[in-house]
C-alpha cells in the first residue's frame, strides 16, 4: 500500500516472518558489533593453547622414545615443524636426531617434518646427530635422504668439524668415506689437544694420516 510507512529490509523480513532471513540479519549485526569476533578470539586462543600443550607432550614423548604418544600428539593438532624457541629453536626432528630416536625421526619426516630445518645458530639436523653421536641417524640422513655431508652452520662448521671436535671416531670415518671435505674451514678454528689429535690420527692408515695431519690444529699452535 502506497500509504504505508517506509520499511527497512529487516522490518520487511520481520513482517513476513522470514526466520532464516531474520537470523542472517542477527548474525551480521553481531559480527559488526564485535561480540562474535570477541568470541572467536577466545575460541582461537583456547585452540592455540591446546595445540601448544600437545606440542609439549610431543617433544617430551620424542625424548622418551614414545612413538605412540608422538602420533597421538600430531593427531591432536601438534605441528611436526613447531619451533622450540626456548631451546636453540629446535624442531621435533632436531630432538629425534639428538636423542637417537630413528623410528620417530622417520615418522616425523613421513608426516611432513622439514629436513632442511635449522637451529638458531644454523645447525642442520645432521650437525645435531653428529654432535650427539648417533651414527644410525646419520646413515639414514645421508643414505636415504641424501643430506649434504658438507652442509655448514653460521660458523661455517661442517658435520666433520663436529665429529672431530667431539672425537667421534666412527662418525669421522663414515663422513670421510662419504666424501666429506677434510679441508673445509670454519669461521672459528676448532682445536684439539695433543691426546685427541693422536687418538684421531691412529684410527687411519699411514697414507690417510699423512693426508690429514696438516689439517688438525693442536691447542699449542
């Protein structure tokens, strides 16, 4: 009727009892008022906290070698590439390699863990495995995932630098067999005392000792 007063879209829907349209008007009004966005922020915060809790459980489970709990944590939302900023920016794969948990490392990689993740000082996962002395993990990284044995951290240290520094003789042999560069130079010279130098040298043949003797720097140099 032309003589009826003008009506808003909301009033039209209300006069005709269009419930779904009225609900839409209500929902949009709530969103614009900020009431719903506040609720969303609260829900997101709770979801974020739950994920953080499961990531803590996952890290602890990796240290304990509990593959079932690692799997459960991922199913509950823990990220396989989360970064533990309070501990060198390690990822779950760093933890698995550091603790020698090969089955868990394989599981994490299968579920999307980044093999190129770095610590805050640039250490690759293979650096962590070498430093911790887990040859089985190193073999998997090199032979199955083709990780570069000469990869460097921020100080230009290679896995072979770490193996020599920690006197990991078996790992030194393995890396050399797989063509690790023996004359790679680090940013800071890694030195060994006379006893460590002699012990390392005696693990090689005379020909190999003659080849590498000039690259090992004693403390007294």
